[in-house]
């Protein structure tokens, strides 16, 4: 093969690879988006989330209800798309934001489902 043929083949292969990678990336960008799991706790601060989780484990429904009445803690509905803003490895929590909300919430790791693309 001469040099021109090899160059053409190289650029053709490179172009095909670039196009295929671009299509797979642009078709489903869900790196930071997840779906909620019904019944999981969410709180405005990590401290409130820790307290709510502790109350739930202890079976202290009264104190948990007080946190929910104040709006500090809420139970997540099922299948709401949320954006993950921050991850705390130390506390194993995620800071999320609802699409229609201004305030972020903290949830325990495992309270969200990964969104999968069906291509």
C-alpha cells in the first residue's frame, strides 16, 4: 500500500470511531441524573438526614413526624428525575435537586436508581 492509501484508511477509521463515540455519548447523557426510590428519606441537611434515619431505625415515629411537619425531612415519591449535585463519600450521602425545586436535599446512598437508556 502506498502512503496516500494508508493515510486515507487511517482517517476513515478515525472518523468512524469519532462518530460512533459521539452518538453513544450524546444519545444518553445521564451521568448526573437519577430516579428516586419511593419511601426513601430526604433532608435539607446531612445532620437532619442522620437524625431522621436514626429515628426511623429506632422506630421513633413521633420525632420523625415532627421533622416531616417542619419540612426539614420528606419521603421521596417514586420515579422522580433528580440531579445529583454533590457526593459525600464520608457520610455516604448525595446532594440532589428536584427539577422544579430551588432547595437541594440530602439522601442516603442507595435512595436513587440509575436511569438507563433504551437505545
